[in-house]
C-alpha cells in the first residue's frame, strides 16, 4: 500500500511541517 515513494513523500511532509513549526515558534 503506497511503497517507497509514498513513504518518502510522507517523510518530506512531516519534516517540512516540523521545520515550519520550529521556525514559527522561534
């Protein structure tokens, strides 16, 4: 269900989301 590409996309979204949240808090 999905595959490496799906996992890579999700990882990117999660990383980007965390980065944005950290930047907004600073």
